[in-house]
C-alpha cells in the first residue's frame, strides 16, 4: 500500500465472519486482518475484476500476478447496470462493461455508492496455472468454455452454440464445454461465453448480450 495503490484485493477470510457486505469492506471492515493479496491503483478495475471472478494484475516490476476466484461474502450479485438504467444515467441499449466503466470514471463522487448497490464481494487466490480456473476445477479455454447454471446444466456437458457475434461479424457456431458458473448466470436460458484475455477479448465480452441457440449433446441409449 502506498501512493496510488490504495485499493486492496483480499484473500478469502479464515476463521471469521465473511458475510460482511461490500459497502462495509470498502470502508475498512477488513483492515488490519492481514488478508490483502495486493494493492491496486484503480477501484473501478478492481470492481470489474470481482465481477469477472479472475484476472491479472501487472506489478511494478513488470511481472504478472494471476488471481482466481476463492469465494464470496455470500451476498447476492446485483447488476449495477440496472441501477444506472433506473436513475436515467444510461439507457438499456447503452449498457455494457465499457459504458458502465466510463460512467463510473466520469462520476468518481458517486461511483462507490453505485458499485456498492452490488453488495456481493469476491475474494481471490494466487494462481500458478495459466488461465483462470473454472468451477469444474480446470483452466478455462478461450471460446470453448461456457459458464452455466448448475441447476439446469451439468458441468462437463458438451454444448453446441449458434449465436450472433457481438461485433456483428457473422455467427459463433462451435462446440463448447460447460466448465464454470457465476453469480449472474441464473436460469436455463442464460450462459456466459469465455473470451479469454486481452483487449480484443474485453471488447467482445464487454458488449456481449445476444440471443441464440444452444444444444446439449447427450449419449444415445443402447437399446440393442
């Protein structure tokens, strides 16, 4: 901690009440507990890192620290895009990762109040493996790993997707594997497409909100 590095990313709490709401955590409820993994320079980027559940932090020496999901504070996820729609800051058609991030950075005095409308808080662990680890316990593969609701889709299921590309360049038609879950992935008709790492992946993931078809492959019963 020091200088511009004032936003902590925390390890999962041990032997303590971790059901503390996000608003209390960002106001210092975990100070002095020794749980800080790293201090970063951008609270908005830290917020989106928690929504994604994993990511990378570039250190001052140029090395990359890979962080993966370790748990949550057990509060339900709430999409702050809805908050910005309800207050008239953004229209429903405008909402994306990019537009929400831009609004938060242009309105720093209101940003934390808006972010804390989502009282869910994600804790991290340092990863040695390449790539984020999904709920299935294996590294996710860009454009091949899908996050689903386990109540409706068994992890490990083979799925064929046929959906519009978010940039409007044709369609995405290929085989994927259900390997992850997420706080916002609820119901039988919702899934999250893993784009991977980098600016191109962020651009696609940030605006992706498409409808299409998804087919689950099942083994054929042998009735012979």
